[in-house]
C-alpha cells in the first residue's frame, strides 16, 4: 500500500507532465498559425495553336484601301511581313509626299530650300522617290513634289496623269530661280480634281477646254493667263498668292464660287470682270495704298472680306472710291467718289462683309457701306492704335442719315475695339438706327473692367437702341477668338 506521501508525489509528477505537454502543443499550434502559406507555383500553360491569318485572307481590294491610308514608308514596310504582302503596296493607290523623305536640316524654311540642290543629304530623298516610281504600278491618288528633280519632273507628272492622279501639288525649287513649265498632257487630265502650283508656268493651249474636272486651283508666284479660267468649266475654288509686281489679275469664270486673293506686292490689282456664280471673295494682305480692287460683275456674291479702307482704289459695283492723288500721304487723306450710271446695284446680294480699318481711313466706311443695301452681318477689324489717332469728324455718321443696310443688319463684330471716338461714333449710329440688330460683339484690345463697360455703354447710348432685342457683349480679344473664326485665317496685322 502506498502511503499518502507517495500518492502526492505521483500526482505532482502527472501534473507536471500534463503542463509540459500542453505548452508543447500550444507552441506547435502558434507555429502553424504564423508560418506563411507557400505561394503556389503557376504551371505554365502552353500557347494555343496558331490560327489562320485572317487579315491576310482579306481581298486585295480591301488591303489596297488599308495600305493607301498609311504613310508611304509604312506601306512599303509591310512588304517584309510575308510573301502575301510583298506585292500589295505596289498596286495600292499611292499618296506620295517627298517631304516625308527629306532630312531634318534644322534650318529656316528659305535657307533649307536654297540648299536643297547642293546639299547631298537630299540625294537619298530623291533616290527614294525614284525607287517608288520604278516599283509602284498602281493608281496615284495624290502627289506632292517639293524637291527639284532635274530632267525627271516631266516623267513624274506624265506618269501621274496616266495613272489617274486626283490631287497634284508641285513646289519645285530651282537653284537658278527658273520656273518649271507644266507638260501639255496635264491640261487634259480627266481625273485631276485639285491642283496646287508654285514657281510654275502654264503651257499655251489653243483648245477651248482644259482641266475638264478640276474643282480647286491654288497658285503661288505663278503667272495666270487671261484665257485660262474661262476654259476650266468645272473650277469652283481659286486661291491666288502673288509677291511680284505684274499685270492686273482679271477673273472671268462661269463656274467659280470661291476666290481667295493675297498679295504682298505694293502694286497689285484684282479685277472681278465676270463671275456670275461667285459666292465668296476673300482678300488677304491687301493693305498698301497703291493696290486696287475692282468688282465689276458678281451678281451672286454673298460673302466679301476684307475690304481694306486704305487701298488706292476700290470699285464696288457702280461705285468707285479713289484716293485723291495729292492727298495720298496727307493726314487725313481725302477721297473722290464716282458713281457710274447703272440701274441695278450689283452688290445687293452680299450678306456678310468684313472691313479692315487702317489708320486715318475711317471716312471711307460710310461710302463702302452704301454699296451693300442688304447687308446682314458686318465684321470690322481695327488697326492697332489708340484714340488719339482718330480723324473722324464728330457727327459725321448722323449726317449720313439712316442708310438702307440698317433695315437688314443683324450682327456686328468689332475686333480690336479700343473705345475711342471712332469706335463710339460708329456703334452709336448702328445702335440708334439698327432696327433688326440682334448682337454687337466687341473684342477689346485692352483689359475689360466693369467701369470700362459701363462708360462705353453710356457713350454708345445703348438705352436708345432701335431694336429691343439688341445685346451688347464685351470679350477680351485673342488671336484665336471663336467669335471671329470666320475670318481668322485672313487676318494679317
């Protein structure tokens, strides 16, 4: 029999063993809880078997259309994809611009062109164009040649004519300043719709019709023969830019609808002799006092701008506005107004007019506005000056009375508004007599403050407006003002 001491000793021994076992189990449990779960290693999935090349299975006509939308360099690179793609670019419609092959010389525009013949870096550009013409045998959609190719220009142009060229842009530059004479075959190209020329001359053509389907013609530094436009039966848009003094440019075209004329010459003369379908006439850079503009017959003209108030002579329909010879350089100058006998005002169709007011020439504005009795939209660009340079006699507008165009005028925009006497007198006259005037937008050249707006509204007599719906709006003038977006490309300060 065990005594009581032995029994107590055995119980203590069993208790200690149970405590040790519980600590070991707890430690193992904590280790299992804190031990991070190993990240499973992804099993690589084999790629799916290669399917058929669906793009290459498209018909040639669709692939040709896709390639024609790519730059020529990228279109040629597709020939390295496979044997299926190798011949495709050669038959796709070609859109070639040799500027895409020209190196970046980091020179100014003119310096680059003066070096274009002698600089060997342009040899690779010419060779690339040669290789494309030798390899390509499909139709030619558009072609632009800005480099000079000795003895190759005729070949390129005649090849483009045979392959149905639609848009042709020739800007050949010769180191010896010689112009390029166009081949006779170009005048009879049936597919040509757009033609842009610089430093070129037209060949003599005795036939009654040339350029049968030409819609748009752009010429710069190109002599325009008098008999050219009447022979272009489909011409609708004409853009002319001149820089040298030459004979007057006479426009006679039965189909012409839009004309843009610009000249930096000091003695340029434009005569709209006979344009029965002309709807829009844009005049850019006509700013010197020796220039002349004559609009003799344009019965459908709807949009006209910019009429510069500082030119030597302006003939609008039956009205000839001409500066007096002795006052061309006087301040302010005087004007002579001659009205030829005519039963019908030929400019009554004009609905939108833009005027550029040069210094000391505000007196011509009422004379000009009298030529447009049905005017609805008037846009005015002011010179960069200040109120001290205004030579307008106070009360001059009131002496004119109510002109006929005020019965139709709806909107007025003044770009370069300074708020001087000339501005205020003109706007007050329009506000008081404009019966259907809806909006006057003033694009201010100076900072706009509430005080400035209140003063100008009071000076313009906005409370005495003839039209109850008239709104006078002030904006800060910017180079790209959306309120003058119609003429932004034509503004040259």
